[in-house]
C-alpha cells in the first residue's frame, strides 16, 4: 500500500532491532509497506546500523550524535511523503496470532479517514508486552475515571466496557475502543496518525516548545512532555493556542493492533 509510511527510531541495540524487523518482514508488514516507505532514523549511526537497514530495504536517515527523540521524530515525519504515518521504536515485534494484519491496517486507514486528528494505537490491547504502568486487583477496586493510561489498562481489565462507564467502541473488521485525549497520555508506543495532523499540529508544537522552553528534556522525555503538558508550553501566541486546542481534542483508538513491546 503506497499510502503508508513506517518510521523507525533506533539507537544501538542491534539485536533487538533485528528481531523487530525480522518479525515485520516474516509476518507480512513489508508486503503492505514497500521499501521506499520504510524509513529509519539512527541515533549515533554506525556501519552496523546501515547493514541492518540495507538488509531489510529501509531508507536510512541518521545523525552522528544522539539528537534526542523529539528531533529524530521531527526528522522522520519531515521525510514522510504518504497519507498515513506509523511511528515505531526499535523494540515492537509484530505478532502473527490474534489479528489478521491486512484487516488491522484496513481498520487503521478507515479510522484515520473518518477522524483527521486520530491516533490509532497498534499494540495488542490484551497482550501489549512491556508497560511502564501496571494495574492489579487493588487498582480494580477503585474509581479510575481520571486514569491517564486507559489504553494500557485494557490489558488488565477483564471487561473494559463495564469498568469504564460510557465507554465507546467502533466496529470494522475488529472492535476498537475510543478514548478522549484526557483518557490517555501521549506515549511513543507504536501508533499511526494522518501525516497531515503530524505536520500541521504536532510538529509546530514540538518545534515551538523546543525553541522556547529551556528546561525541556530534548533527548528523552521532551516529545511526550510537550504533548502531555501543553499548559507548560511557554510564549504562546494565537496560532499555538489553536494548535493546542486541536491536539487536546484528539481521540485515540485501540483494539485491533497486534504489536508487542519487546523491551529486554
């Protein structure tokens, strides 16, 4: 499908990257996304990085230094020429069970066509792999209506539609849970967006905060902090306020993805 780009971000960990790309190749992703639409950005790029990228027919971008997740993400989106963009760090395996990949991708495109500001989360909602947050029996006993990681919580809640009141879903090939931006912090776990949303809303916010916020952690948390704490963005003007409003009103979708976070 010529309308989808996948942008990989990688820094060292060659064995993990090899596992990831092998799973994407063997389980059909590269039958859907052609070589010209597979881009990888390497932090501190090395000859080993280039060898791996060539093996899997990836378009190579990179820097000799670690320019940080925020700046690398900007570079990846700037190099995207397609309608849809999938962001993938180097440790998200594609699984072969549970969901048919083509049907999942068809659902993803349909969601993005219907909702220009959507973020479609592509991890397996019941078996997402490593998570930075965890629930449990005690967690389930309490009201979690204000919990900020509801997408992740799908993996430990037995019946999300009963646990979260007024939970919305949509059904295409698969059932997808629908969340408001207040239900879920932005995270770098594999997701898809319309490229136009990233270019016209997300990148301007990232650039503005990067250039105006001297306390921003550019290397690690700066991307997520910018998009999760828009009230901390300094030197606002009318344009930035409008972009924040659009971003804060986005919706997130999770349910029919089949990627697994292989954080070793």
